[in-house]
């Protein structure tokens, strides 16, 4: 069980991160998805500040700061700037699975994550790892699921970033001394997302008239050829 | 020094492309930079063959046999594809005013592809692989048509989705390494030496996560769906790079992780790789039968070859490792040739549909004969190099006692062979779809096709001693027994 105050607060933040992952699955509008993503990123930053304070690690402080700069400030700003139409649109995101079933699946994924990492986390004997590892993996899995189930550009990108939040949440517990990769990875994300969103989504809308990724279905083998 | 120069030259060339007066000569700059890089990579491999280790910056950039092989492959394909681009990109519907941007991006992609094998520090490899994704997405969508954008979007989403999963794997590996040794500086070599004291469960978990994450990037089934789209829609020189080496570079990282797992006395994962490899080969073989676009045909054949390499590495004997690295070499040279030929056909006929290409021999004897040559080579007919490496993988499997695997693999390879030859037969023979070509093909395209064909023909009958030595050094790094 958590012993110090930072660790106890980290556990609280872990719970809230999981809830925000569920909230992203349950939301019906683009704006809502982005909002919950921002909350999740803030919680991730809070956790890394807490652990950085508890363990005296400069890397974790840097990671927290970069997370706020990139995921809380820059990425939502880029999305709002480049795609105002999609961002503020008040209509339901088209998805392959309806929301109640999605939530049920997300719950199953959480249980699976707990089940998969349980033995490893127990062997680690570190209370923070025991909390962060299963929740981090659950974040990755739920993010991957929402990426597959949603068929629109912004929710798909946010899905990728939410997966990454999950990976980082586990990472700050299991690899806090890891230099370079974490900081570079977040910085790289901002560039990736800005470029991909900026160049592709705008062009896709100009050429095809929608950013509904489900409408992108020109390229595939003819199913009739199988018969 | 040579290693640093290999990375610095493409970066410099990309920067030069942005200078307005130099934009007109962007192609010249790219060809000069990529061919210099190829010469340097050849020099690095010569050094590696002589002393087994080349150091650019200790702990950061180092090259052993496997890295040297990858450097040579990447730089060869990148150099020749840039020559091909000269004639190809001037024709067709590409916007001439944006060509400098294309070449600048192309150099950046070359940089990222070369960075992965030259890095000894394992965590930066993840960053380099992400850079590959970024620059290749931009190149795939370069044409701005509906199809190109759809392909680029699928490519971006599917391959970027692999990144966080692989990142989780890198974190787990660091966890295993740090708790076993207390160190926090990872190099491939250091990881392998420490592997025996690491927790085998953590090693397995990290391998599987990296396998899933980067497997998507190297086009392994069932995450292969981006690959045929990207390879059919991207400008042809980019296809050659994507199919020839962009797929093997993430696979190289997977193989590095596998060698760490193999260095541990307890963790075993060979069967996973064999099963997943067979799934890739199987899906590719059956999709090859019903494909209708010849660039997609070559793309599915890439999925097949990635599966074969995976199976060979999964068997983890010395002989099968040698087969795996030879397959990587042969795939790179043959598949890039295939895409140059496909590009030439696209220039002549302006269609990607197999149905609409008929009697190519009559229309253009050059393109027709080259198509026959490259498809025989890519499908694995003797005496071409892919036949040799696939045969050596199958015989290594027999010696390792994997009879079922060998039987299934051989059947699937034969199905893929028949599928490719059926399509090509229709394209080359019969009543010509277009009259005999009167104007000559761009000289740079002809040159690239002929130069690319030379090693494909040569390596099937004679493997020079340096190439053989390099392959052996590379195979040793895979850690099979």
C-alpha cells in the first residue's frame, strides 16, 4: 500500500486517469473527447510531478512540464486553429460500436490489463509500479480500442495520444531514470500531430469533402473477388 | 567519422533543398548526397568486415555486422531510387513547383532510415523509427489526390498506433535492465550481455510489445493493411524505398530485441514468431491471387517476405539466421527493382490495373523483359537470389526438425509464386493494349532499372566474398544457436 503522500496522491491520479479514459470512450462529441484528453494529460503531468518530487528525479519534472506544454496547450490549440469546423461541430461522432457496448468492452480491457500485469507488478514490490503498470496498460488498450471504433480524424488522433498517455503513465513508474526518450518522444508528438493534422486533414477535406475516416474506403481488394 | 557523415550528409542535403536558388537543382543534390552515403556505407562495411566494429561516437553511434548490412541496403536503395526519381517525377501529374519539397523530405526520410541501424543507444531508436513514420507519411501523401491522401491517412493512423505500444516495450526493457544491473545507459551490446540476469518475464513482455508495435510498421499481418495502399498510391521512387527497406528497418529493431531475448537462458519466443510469420505469409499468398493492381501485387509480396524473415529468425539456428539476413538483402535489392519496373510501366501506360496491361512485350520490349525478370526474381524462381535464401531457410528448418513449418511455408511460397506469375503472364503476353512505344523512356529511369537488375542477376549465381562475410557477421548478431 502507498506509504508517502506523493504516492497516495499518485494513486488518486491513477484512478482519475482511468476514469478519463472511460469518459473519452463515452463522449459523443469531438470537443468532449479533446477536453477529457486534456484532463488526462494534466493528471499525467501531475503524477509525474508527484513522483519527481517523491523520488527527486529531474527527468520526471521535465516530462511533466513538456506534457503540459505539448498535450495540454499546443495540441488542442493546433486542432482548434487548423480544424475549427470539425472541432466545434455539434454532432455525434460516427462509431462502429454503440457507447454502452464500448464502455463494457473498455471495462473488459481494464480487467485484462490488470490480469496481464498482475504477476509482474507483484514481483516488483514497488507500490507505485503496482498502481501505474496495470492502469497504464489499460490506458493503452482503451486508447487502441477507441481508435479502432471511431471513424473520424480528430478522435483517432486523440486515441493515439491517449494510448501514449497510458504508456507514459506506466513509464514514469517503471523507468523513471530513463533519459532522453521520454522528453524527445513528447516533443516529437507535437510535430507529428501538427504536421499530420495540418497537411492531411485539411487536404483530405478539400479533396474528399469530409474528415470522416470511414468515408475513406476507395482502396481495398474487391470482396466479390473472394466468391 | 564515417558513421556521423552518413547521418550528417542527408540532413545537410535536406537543408540545402530549402534554399531558394538551390531548389532547381534539388534532384542533383539528392543524388549526390545519397550516392556519397552509399559509398560511405560500403566503406563502413569494409571496416566492419576487417575489424568487426566501427564507432562514430562511443555509446551513441556504433556499427556491427547487422547495422553495416542495414546501412548498405538502405543507402543502396535510397541512392538508386533517387536516380530513378529524376526522370519519373518530371513526368505524370506531379507538381513541378513542389519537387524541391519532395526531395527535401526524401533526404529527411533517408536520414531517419539510416539513423536506426547506426544508433547503438537503444532508446533513441524508438525516436528514429517515429521520424521514419513522419517523413514517409508526407511522401505518401505527396500527390494530394484522394487516393494518396486516403493511403497516407491509413498509413499514419496504423503506424502511429504502433508507436505507444512499442514505447511501452522500451520502458519495460529499461525496467528489466535497470533492476538487473542498476545501469541506465542502454546499448544493444550492453543489453545482450545483461540479458542473462534480467527477469525473463519482463524480457518476453517487452519483446511482445515491441513486436506488436513495430510489426505494424513493418507490415506484418494483421496490421499490414496500410502497406498495399501506401505502396500503390505513393510516387514510385518512394514505393521502392518503403517496400525495399522501410519495412525491414523496424524489423531490424524487432530482431535486435529477439537477440536480447535469445541471450537470456530461459526466455523463449521462437514459436510465436514462427506462427505470426506463417500468418503473414499465408494472408499475403491468398491476397496475391486476387489482387488487381500491379503495385499492390508487389506490396503484398513484401508482406510475404517479411513473414519469411520472421519465420527464419524465429527458428533461431545459425543456418536459419543466415537465411534471414540473406532474405533481407535479397528482398531489398529485388523489391526495389520491381518498383522501378512498375514505375516504368506506369509511365508508359498510365494505369495501375493489371487487366489494362496487355502485351507489354510488344509495347516496350525493355519494360516487358524487365517485368519478367523482376517478377521471376521476386517470386523466388531459380537462379535468382530470393530462391537461394528461401531455399536455405527451408533447409535450415528441416535440419532444425520443423517439418510442419517447412511444409506449410513451402506450400504458401508456391501459391504466391503461381499467383504472381499468373498476373505477370497476362501483362506481358497477348494482344498489346497500347501501340509500340516510339519515344524513349527517361534515361535516369532506364539507368536505375539496369543498375538495380545487376545485383539481382549476379547474386543468384555468385556471392562475392565480402558480401558473404558481411552476411555471416550480421547473422551472428541475431544470436541463433
